[in-house]
C-alpha cells in the first residue's frame, strides 16, 4: 500500500515532467523544429507525465478519503480543470506558434494556481 506522502512525491514528479515537456514543446514550436526527435520525446513525456499526475492525484485523494466526485471540494475541481488545460494546450502549442512566448509565461502561472489550490484548499 502506498502512503499519502509517496503519492504526493510521485504527483510532484509528474508535474515537473509535464512542465519540462511543455517547455520543450514551446521551444520546438517557436523555433519551427516541430518534426525532430526531441519533439517526439517531449510529446511522449507530456502524455506519460499527465497520466502519472492523474494516477498519483487520485491515489492521494483516496488516501484523504474523497474518492467520490460528488464530495470533491472546490480545490480538487480547480486542479482537475488545470490538468485538462495542460493536457489540451499541446494542440495550441502546435497550431499557434505565434503564441509560444505568451504560453511560456502563462503556463507556469497556471501551475502556480494549481499549487495555490493544493496548498490553501479553497472551499
């Protein structure tokens, strides 16, 4: 059985890989190097890391005793929405390279909102 703290460490590791892969994808899009091997590695890392974040997040929630979505507090819904945005943003990175500089600065702020929700746990 995995402890709550182990789930948190795995979750944070997944988040680090999500943002590292998004940074690599933004740079590839910005530089027009979308067809290279580095882009494929970043894309695979993005998908695997999102899965790790999801599994570890749900594992931690189960340890906290909140497996039922009907009883999730607001902070869990905020983090779930951010997870969906971070999962889908890869399409925008690919199709709108002109937004790469903006996304370079906005995505870490989105991560900060997720961290805020996890730390302060609003309603």
